[in-house]
């Protein structure tokens, strides 16, 4: 908890010192980190929804590791609202600009009002899903908690119908709510990515921009789960719940989505190249000039080449320590991907800006995310209690 508070203090100091000295770099850093941490936070809730929709029993032991990321969502909404005041430093279409821009759709008030309402609705559904997921265990957990945690869990268990009935009701509600949440996640995050990141390049249009954004958050979430599950397994001796076969399944999913994300990224490049679409080369041009070229290559190495090589074999994916190391590479790589998503389109200075504003604000966001995660995780057990867990099952695949 102390570490998170120190990180938040550093982030606040970065905002204060940069607000007058270099406001554009400050808002760029906020934009980058909003996109990065929000995608992970929402994906943590969607993890459980996808398991329900797909009947993924293998992932049940990981569900409570992923769900606490959703505690960051209210902070995300507040940060999004604050970004309204920095829009002039980010959006080129707010001033004179060449190229095709739909200024009836892209207005400052319209972008923030439209996406603010959609995010609030999505987050409300997400918290209802978390409530339904946690309720079957709330009464038992409350007896082992004290203070404010006991009060929260006791309130969550109000109107108790019995363990069996509550567990059955939870499964029934999540059965229809899970697919709804997954669909809302895809639609809302796609629209938001069009409005606040693709619009940074007037004239550039990509129909797969949305999947590039929310699937990157999904892959980062899988990586974070691998790191935290390894840590919990070592601390609490939970080999029975998170054994080599469970980490093997998680590693296969990370491997598959690493390939899939790189595939759709290349699918964006390929038609631009063979169709000689001059208007759309702006995306690659901005990321290969003014010193940004090495960052683009570093990004692709960290989010595809290195994880692909390290996850190609079967046995390493069964080692939780090894898998968590690969997960760190992916998390760093996708933060760089978010940086490359925003900064080359908005920065007009000499060379990529990277210094105190970027480092301090990133640490501040990491502190906020860690604080929210820790507080929520302290409420819940690391594993679902009223849930049948399929553990130790052998699986097949690379």
C-alpha cells in the first residue's frame, strides 16, 4: 500500500511540475496511460464474462485474480472527464487541419459527452457483473473480515437466499449477462478508440482500429494474470489450484493472442502497401520519422517477436516463473505501443519526448491502478469458493 501511495505522489508531482512548464507532454502522458490502464481494467471484468460465454472451466481459478482490475474503472472515468481540459493539446482537428475530417462528428463536446455516457454505462454493467460474481461467496467472506470490509460484504449479502440458491442464481445471471458485457466491451471500446486515438491522424481510416485497441488490453490482462497468479501461488502454496496445466492453458492463450494481434496489425499495413493508399501512409510515416522509427521496431519486438519465440514451446509455458517473465515483456511492449499510438501524432518537437513528465505520470497511474486492485483484492478470496474448479487436467496443444 505504501508503494502505491508513493507512486501516486510522484505522479501528482509530475502533473504539477509539467502543467505550466510543458502541458503538451503532460497531456500526452495522461492520454497514453489512460488508454493503457483502462484497457487492462475493463479486460479483467470481461475475462470472467468470456469464460461464462465460452464455457471455459479451465480459467475459473484465475477469475478472482482478474476481476479486481475492475476497481480502477471509476478512476478511469474521472481521468477521462479531466482529459476534456487537455483536448486542445492533443486533437489536431480542433485547429486548422488538412485532410478529410468529419467535424460534425468530431467536436470536443461531442467526443467527451458521447464516450463519457457509453463508458459510464459499460462500467455500470461491469460492476453489476462483479457483484453477481462475488455475491455467492460474500456471506462466508464477511465472517472472516472486519471493519469496512465486513460492512461492504455484509451489505452485498443482504437478502441471502441460501448458499445453493445464491450460487445457482449467480450462474444463471452471468449466463446471459456475460455475452452482453462482451458485446458492449467490443462496441464501446471500438468507438472510443476511433474518437480519441484514430482521430489524432486526420484522414487516416482503419476499420480494424477497434480490435487493435481492445485486444491489446486483453493480452495485457492475460499477462498481468500470469504474473499475479505466479506470485499468489508461491506465497499461498496454491499448486493444487494453479498447477502446470493451468499455466499451460494460460500460456497457450497468451501465445495465440500474441499471434492474432500481430496478424491484425499487419493486416492494417498490407492493404495500405499493395493498394498504394497514399492518404493512409500517414500512420506509418509519423512512426518512422523524427526518431520514432527505433521505437516502432522495439514495440514489434516486445509485443510479437520475443513473446512468440519464448512461448513457442510447450514445456516453458508450464513454468509459472518463466511465463510471468514473458508477461512482463508483453506489458512493457504494449505500454510502448500505446506511446507510439499517441505521441508521434501529436508531438511536433525534435525527437521522441521521454523524461520526467512521462515517467512520473506513468508511475502515478501504476500507483492508482495498484491501489484500486489491492483494495478490491483484499475483499475477496483468491479463488471462487462456491464454484466447481477443474484443476490438474491435462490439455493438448503446442
